[in-house]
C-alpha cells in the first residue's frame, strides 16, 4: 500500500491566511495548537507548513507549529505583510526556513513556491518530486529564466550554446586543435583573451618555492582566462592542456562585440562564469579542509617523532648505563667474592683459636652472635628484666650480658661467678661474632646488587624468544635496585605462591617494576606506604599492582601520564625529566600486556597485566633457581636471595 502523499497546511487567521489556503487548496488551522488535533494528524503527513505571520513573534509561531507537527519536520514557508522581520533569526539559524513570501503576491506564485517546497521535502526523504499529489487542475509550467536554465545545464551543453550565440554575431570561429602541455595562459603574463574549451582538460597551476603546484584540474571549467573580463592585468596562474583539446580563442574586443549584438551571449557567459567560479570555490574549500586536516596530522606525526626521538635518546642513555653497570658489576664481583671467602675463613680460624667445647662460654657467645638476628628494643628490655630477676645482677651487668648475647640465666650466673675478666672476654667474643655477621650480611647484599646490575644491564636481543620468567623474582630484583629510593617508606609486598611464569626478556620486567616503584617514591617524598601485589588472573595470566597512598595524579593529567618526558613529581608537571612510565608502557606492550592507572587523592594504583607462558616439566625459569611447588619462598612470598635461602636451610 502506497504511503499517503504529503500535505500542505496553512496556519493563521485573516484575509492573507484565507487567500493562501484558497490558492493552495490546503487545510487552514487558526493556531499552531490545532495541528495536534486527531483530525489533522490522521489525514496524512504534513510536508509543508505555510505560516502566516502578523505582528506576533515569528520565531515563536514557527517553533509552536513545528512542535505540534513533530517529526518528520515539514518545510516552512512564511507569508507576511511586514517589510521588516527581525524575529526570524532563530528559525533561519535552525535551518527550518524554506522561504518568505510577501503578501499580496501575484496569483499562482504562491502555488509554485509551495509545490517546489513540497518537492524538496519528498526528495530529501528519498522520494521523487513527481510523487507530490495535487488535487487541483494542472497549470502551465512557467518559463524559466535564461540564466537559471544555463546554470542547470551540463558544462558542455552550456559551452556549445555560448559558442552558438557568439558565432551568430561574429560568424564561424576557428577551433584550435591542441596537444597536451600547451600553455593557454602564462603566470605573470598579460591576459588579453578568453578561451572556450569545447573538449579536453586543462589544469591551472602556480609556481612555488617547491615547484609547480596544481590548483585546479577537474574543477577548471570550460572558460580559461576569466581575468581578461576585468581589464588588462597579469595572469595569476598558468593554464596548460593535459589532454588533446579543442579550444576557441576570443579576444576581449570580439567578446564585447558579441555581447553588444546578442543578449544570449551575456546570459550564457554569466552562467558559465558562475559555474566555473563555483567549482573552483568548492575546490578551494576542500583544499582548505584538507590543509587543516594535514596540519593536525602533521602535529600528531611531529609529536610521535619527538616521542620516538626521546625514546631513542633514553635507549642510548640506558645502553650507556647498562655498559657502565656491567663494568661495575664485573669489577665488584671479584672483591665481593674475596670478602665473602675472607669472612668464612676468618670465622673458621677464630673457632679454632677459641677452642673449647659447647660449654665454653666464650666460644658459645661468639657462635651465637655470628648467627643472631637483631631483636627489638621491647624484646631486649624484656630479656633484661627476666635476667635480672633470675640472677640478681646489677643493671650494668645485665645490660652487658644481654648485649653480649648471654640471656640464659645458667650461663649468665657462670659468667658472673667466674674470673673478673670472664665477662670482658665474652663481650669481646660476642662483638667479633656480631662483626662477622654484619660483614657476611653486607657482602651478601652487595652480591645481590651486583647480580641485579648484571641482569638489568644485559642487552636484549629483539629477535630472541621470550624466556619463562619468575615474576616474583623480578619484583625482588627491582626492590634491590631501588632500595635506596624507598628509605623511610613502608613497603608491603604480597606475591601469590601460585604465580605462573611469564614470557619476558631478562631485565626488562625488572625495569618496569623499578620505574613504578621509583614513581611511587617520588610521589610520597620520603613518607608513606607502597604496596606491591601480584596474583593470578581469571584467564591464567598475572596481574601486578603497585599502589601508593600519595597525593594522586589530577584527572586532567592522567591521560598524559605515559607520555615521554612527562612527570608529576611532587604534584608539579615537569616535562623532559624522565621517560620511566613511557618506557614501562612500551616494555609491557612488547610483552603482550597492558598497563593502566587509577588515581585519586590518597590512592594511586598502576596495574600491569601480562599473559602467562605455559611451561613443560623441567623448564627452567629466569629469575629463580627452580619452578613449581619445590621452589624456595622467602619473605612476603618472594623467592629468597642467597642469604635468605641459606638461612632457611
């Protein structure tokens, strides 16, 4: 079933509204509100609203009409007796005004205007103008003006009509048959004639500092040399044939004679000129848009190039640091090994020199101090009180005994009842053992740092396959690298025991965690808490969170936090001070993962998710001695370093 034809309604009262409704044979309603009545709505869609405007606000009247009719919005034709309409600006700005008709109008004109508006309404919705149904006798089609008729012609037909009109005055005009690359006008030379291109194509170009630039080709049009019409002046472009062309030259004097002798020449010439200038204007507008888009794209490319340059600078810096770190690690490894061996030899030699057995108080004090962990001040006070009650020793004696590690009441009484120099010998032996313990701990710590430097500085081969890496081990290595940055902070590390190995290149993940920990340290400025959590994700991967309770990153800056050379240290935006987060994102992406940020005052969390790398039986994992349930676990779920592992055994 065919859709009902669009209708015209007239909105208004008085003689003007009645005359409009009579000529249009249309329904007339007195006010916009009547358009919402069921009888009006059920009669079919309204394609044109003829709004008769008197002294009332025109914008307000049109708005009420459109509101009552709803969608699809009709075309609006305003009919008025007023010469000045300052109250139609909103209607025009919204694109609702189809035209304005002054009353009284010549009989039949309002119908012509209304039919044209209805046809536009139908075409805009994909229909054909012929589908506009009119229940009235057809009227003779009005004769269109010559100019409009020429403007609606295709360019070739319009050019042929112009030539026919010119030749009716001047007689037959010679046709020039031109090959490609012939110049019709030359930039900066005088233009004294007009060229009518009957066939072929011509390009307009200008010379620039980087060579010839084509301005128009498809948009040139059939008229070349338009500046000749405005008087003697130099050409601003070079017109050159790009294909075989048929061209009719017309001097200004010949054109003037033709214009005088035949009115059709003026009409056809004006139409072709308007068409040519319109095509060139549209081309200029497109070029302007393309220029703006290219400028935006250029700015984006420049930012990317700058980021890439900064990344290369950072890579070069890291490579230099890596070489330096590798050299330092190599130079330190032998002295540290010598210190470690020396401590062990010294410990063994002192045991020989001290002699005695398990009951020897001096040897026992030495061995206990060599392996004793530090105790808290509260525990030490408790030991003193208990020892004082058990032995009756003076506060000074109790303090010396506890400092020497003699906390057993039986041994304490033996020391106190022995020779006077016995307590001094026990203190000396305990001090020597404590010193060896400190030397061993320091040597182990430096050894771990040297190993961390060695791993961190080892260059990556981009073509090398990813290795199965123990993620908790890389967290431990990162903590060792940035330990000096975390002084004064509370660091809580929670790594699940069942973390799967991830695929990485050794040292790169350590760099990510080191960068995130350094960023947290900068934000906290020496006071606060840093929490590192690592757990298995639902899809079998690994999720690592580095959280701090610092001031947070403002929402306006969070979108730029991973840009190179951008930091928010101490709440101040500083560009050019580092590439840590940008490099971290690059490393994470290279490993097939994602990195994100959530931040508010008092809580900032960097989240990294990495896919797991399946491993088979016997697979060795970079960063830990073994994999699986048999791997040793140190404090906070992190695989132990050399000292921790030895202490567990």
